[in-house]
C-alpha cells in the first residue's frame, strides 16, 4: 500500500491497516485515504507498538520511531512485574518498613496510578486491593517505601498508555508532529492530524464482532484508551476481589495538555499524561456504573467515555453504545 512502511524495530510481517485491538481498541478508518503516512512496528509489553507518521524524510522518521521503541524497551525493563529485578518486581518484594530506589519514570507512573485510584474512589487499583495507599512515594529521592507487607503492584492497566505518552513526547522532540502512536490499539495517542484531515480518523468497534463499527472519532491531540472483557476474567474488581461482570467494553478519551509537566500533580484534574490516564480510566469504566462515569466526566473537563453494556438475558441482539461526558465527537 502506498505510504505504508513496515519500518524500524519491526515485527515479522506488516499487520493490516485499520485493524483494532483485541478489546475493541480504536482502529484507523479509511486507511487508503491516508497518503504519505509511514508505519513502524515493534513488539514490547506483550503487544505491538506502532508509530504512524507523516514526514518528508522516511529514513529520518524510521530513526525517530526506533528511538521511541528503544524507550519502550527501557520502560518495560523498569515497569514489568515479570522482569526479574525490575523496579516493580523489587517493590513487590518489599516488607513493611523497607524501601527501594526506582527510576523517575517508574515513580511518575505510580503517581499517576495513585491519582486515578483517588479519582475513581479506588476502582482503578494497580495493587488489586493489596494496599496501594500504603506505599509512600518519594519523588525527590525516587524512593518507594512499603507501609505494610504483601503489596503487589501490576501496571498492566496503565503502563502501555504511559509508554505511549513518553513515545509521543520523544517523537515531538524529533519534530514528528503529524503522528499517531499506539500500544496494541488499546492505548492510542493522536498528535497533529495528517494532511487534509481535521484529525486522525478512528473507529470504535464491538470487541465481540470487530467488523461491527459502533462510532467514529476524529482525534487530534487526544488519547483514547480501550478495555473490555473479551479475554475473559482478566479485569478484577478491587472492591470485591472477583472478576469484572460489568460492561462488555469501555473507551475513555482524554485531551492532551498543551504542555506536559515533568511530574504529574498529585491532585486537581486529569489533564496529565493523557494516554496513561485514558488507559487507566478505560479499565475503571468497565467496572463503574454509567452514573459514576458521568459524575467523573462532569468534574474532569474534556473527558469523554463510551460504554458497551451487557444485554440483559443473554447475547446482544442490538448494539447500544452509551456516550457519557463532553461532545459526541
């Protein structure tokens, strides 16, 4: 396809344009209309990260994409609980009163996770009820102290989005501004639009029947996170300790701040690290009621949500996508 390049850090064989993630993550609408867009892919964090970029020098764009993928690999070594001696693995072995040094990136990701924990009333909890609030985060010295035994952190619900945020910032430093970055299409960040478009044309699809498009979004300087129950019992409600039985799927759209501070504030609003926030909120929205989601959107300017409820009495016969907060887009 003209303009589609399987570039630096690529996986074995290009994936089709316009695909969606396994949980109904946004897909690219009308990919054949996106001319002069190069695509670069890389496997990390148990998924495929991709960079879609418009730049006159394709070799330069490939170098920038490779730098972004190198960043993802570094973050995986820090944030994955499955990597021996990663920051998270060390945190998970702390006893009460012990501490460990972590990277600034790990500390920042944990601060964002704590912020979303507070904003959702504990619905989004990277410790799955084992005691996230008991961890003392010291941003000055990049220390994490355990206030109790047995805290187990898993950043799977926010780490990909955080990586996408940092990738986008790096690509902007390389002056790749007409860019879309995603991690498995469940964490998507659209920067400036490609030529002749108001935004990156995206679709939201039913994760159960991915050919069924539910909604179209034109995204610019916006992050979209997606989550759902297609994979089974992988989302646990920290309030009950049981697998989620809420909505089939949920999407969260978070506007990107005009400037990204070096550290997220510990309070006041959600307009920080947009992809990380969208990633986390999409997971929370699977568990929250429409009323709870509406209340969160009302106090978070620009935040939008779409939820796909389960049909009463068995399989869905009709598609009912509920939009909450902001403009329908």
